C-alpha cells in the first residue's frame, strides 16, 4: 500500500516537474555554502534553509544526524557503503579515498547524499538533502539513511550535546545548545576567566 502511494506521488511530482510547475532540480554546486556539496576543511555542509535535509554538521534537532562508526579498514567500509547505497536505489556520482557523493530519485525528486570518512578514526559523517529546498520529504531521507546504516550493521556514534530544553523533558525547536560561541572567533574580546 505504501509503495503504491509513493509511486503515485512520484508520478505526480515527476509530471509536475516535466510541465515546469516544480522548480528546476539542478545539481548543487561544490564549495562551502549551505547547499553546496563536497568536503570543505574536513567537514560537510550544514543544511542552511533546506527544509528536507540531515547533516552531521548541523546541530539543530530536526536536522542533526549522528555520524556512523564501522569496523575494519576504510577501504572495506567504503566498498560496503557503495554497495548499500546501490541497494537502496542510489547512484554513485563521485568517490575519493575518503568521500562518496551519490544521488537517489524518489517521489520528492532528486536527493543528494554525501558520506565523509574521518582520517583519525573509524567514523563516517553524512549529509542528505532534497534539491527541492522548500518542500518537506515526509521523512524519506531519514528512512533511507537508516536503511543504509542497518544494512551495513554500523552503529551511530553517541553525541552529547549541551541541550537546554525550554519544555523540561521534551525536545522542541526552541531548545538551545550549549554556550553561544563568541562573535569574535579570535576570542580576544571575551570576558571569560578560563580563557
């Protein structure tokens, strides 16, 4: 039943895209902007204002996704990840020793997936974003990432964040995280006795 509904949605959105009613879904540019692809200074982009996006490098609760941890060599892990991406319908667009960029088509259009292997340990940072920035994807990107992770039998790396909740026990969009970094990245104008 769900696949039939998803197929109808995909056909509808594909038809709208062909008739020009949906925005163009060009491949994102490379660089260090919020909607760019590719590693920049050992990190991936955050999500910026993209509605349907998950990133290891975006601390906001609805966007954050924990990195994954694997066992064995990086070469074997990269090969296994490529196979898992293909198994969920993804197409590898670019690969290097420590980075994989893939795309996948579903009822929301094209989604870009990026995976960045750390140099110092056996972890993988990830980012997945729908090219239709203003439309939600109904959680398809999270389900796809989780499907890849489970297929690989990799673990999520527990990340401790200094969350300050506005509603005692519930997460909300109004929560804050840790001390706010100073506006001056050199820390010269900060009144902190510990610095």
